[in-house]
C-alpha cells in the first residue's frame, strides 16, 4: 500500500486534524502507567508543529458512555444487568447507571492527563479542549497559532464516533484542512475519526503519519513482498482467533510455527492426549484441514515436540516436561526445551519473521521461558526483518527487554491481525495514494 504521508503535503498555516492512539492505561488517580503510545505519536506531532501547522489531536480512551450525546444509553454489560432485574425495578436501575456514568466517566476516561504529558514534552504548546466539537473545542482551535497544538476530549464521549455519523464528521471538518491518521491500533475500525471524515468527502487531503507509514513498510512488506525464507510464528490461546491469519499466511510463508494454547487443538488433531490443556473440540477438524493445506502447499508446519505441564493453572503449581501425551489432571503451560531448540533453529534460517501470540502463559514467570527463548531467537537473527504483530507478544517482548532488538513492534493488536489476514483496514484504505 503506497499511501501519502505528512511529508507529501504542505501543512504550513493549515489546520491539521490528527487521529492518534492515546488509549493509554491510567491508574486510579489518573496517572499514565505506560506512555509508549504517546512517545510513538511524538515524531508526527513534532514534524507538523515544526512545519507550521495548527495541530488538532484526537483519540479515544477506553470504552466510556457517550456522555456528550443527549439521552445516551447503557453499555452492553449494563443493559444485560438491567434486563435481568424484575420489570418494575428496571427504570430505576437504568437511571442509577446513567447518573453514575455522568459522575464517573468525565474523570475516568478524560484525555486531560495525556494533554498534560504532551504539554511537558512539547514546550508548553499543547492546549486541552474539554469537548470534541463543542464550544471549547472551537475556541481553542480558533486561538491556535502556527506551530501550536490542541488535544480534543475523548472521541467516544460522542455517540457519533463509533456509529461513524456523517453529522459528527461534518462538525469535525471545521478543524480539518488536512487529515492525518497515525492510529494504526484503530485502523481496522470504520469510525468517524478513523475513516468516516474522509469517506464522507469532508477531508479530501488525507495522509498517514510516521507510525502508520512504518507499519505499512514492515507489516505491509511482510504481507506483500517478504524476503524468503519467511517464518511465521503464531501463539496465543485460541485457534478460532487465528483461523484467517493461518489461511492467509499459508499462502505466503515457508514455515509456520504454532505454539501457545492453540497448539493443543492441533496436537489433539494428531491423536495425542492433551489432559486439561486448553482445547477447542469444535476446531479439531479445522486443525486437520489446516495441516493438510500446509502439506499441499509445501509449508513446513512446526508444532511443539515437548511441553511444560502443570497440575494447576498457577505459578506455584507442580511442573514437569513431557513429550507426547499430556496426562489427565495436567495442562500444557509452555513449550518445552526440545521445542525451543527446534523453533529457534527454524527462526535462525529466516530472512523474514512475523510473530503474533506468546508461546505459553508468559504472565507467570515459571511459564515465560518459551516465549522469552523465541524472543531471544528473533533478537539473535541479525539477517532477518523481525516483526512482532502487536497484542500480547508485543507486551511480552517489551516486558522481557527485547524491544530494541527486533526490527518492528506493531502498535495494533486487532489491526495487525486483520492486516495479516489480508483484510482491508478502513483507516488506511481511505488515505490518499501516492501518484
């Protein structure tokens, strides 16, 4: 995908609306506990400010109620809870939820802490608007000088964001001579600020920021024109989450490594006992089909040859390494040492590696060994382009100290998966193509 970037357009003196991903974790006191996403957005923001743009930033944070929308409703979870009550109690319960949301959501889901941090990082040139398209946003945008910046309040406080409302897009267009998408993590969603404003024709000049440019270069390169041998590594809990990814990768890769919880469904398909391990009974036939497809296409499909098993889902459980069948009362928690060797040897031969999903229950120290070993194998291969496809594997690699030893860590979990599946991402498809 050859999309225009901020470098391809003149931004001086123009209002530039930038969709960022500031969906950062906050503690109970509203302090940011991980600012990686803020740091990731800085190069694009700095470039625009240095080139004289009036920069208007927007992002969602969490899953709040649409408190800026008159008559907003309940979340799915709340609706379910209300519907479970006797009919004569439902109205009061709904009213209580709404009141609670009005009181709590402005504090719990505000982007103000992000604005404060950005202001510290950008020489006190960042203002904060307490609404998205209301009075405060308009006055703050009107007051912007070239090279200054304002962050608008949480996009999801407006119901029109997730509904991709044309009316909301039209209001946002007042802040938008140039539209920039730099939020790869939400590029698979067709929301008002991620795609709608361009789709409805309100932002004819629409380009990517540096984060999305990097995603397209590395993740896009791996999907569209990988260097061979191309090794894909898939882990995580469920086969059902990765079916389309596996199918897509079998058309592209030379070797497919499968670990994590999903491997036990494949092992069961081979006739092995898996004990109490994670198993999707209804996906056993599919696992057989996928193994047959790999064979037909000449793709080497590697499964664990040994497993670290435990007698309880706990870091304090008894553990042992087994090959072959896993006994009843025991469950697979990580790949074993022989598997680490087999997988690492395959990774060492690769010129392109894409990894999505951990090899075991890496959140428990005892069972993080396999995931760490795979991260080490990627770090040790200096001849390959190594890409971590977001989500848990990205968290694991960062947590284990390998972030600077791989080529690229994708910023999108769901977006990375959909991209690897070969799906069209609305937030990228809508951007201007290079001539």
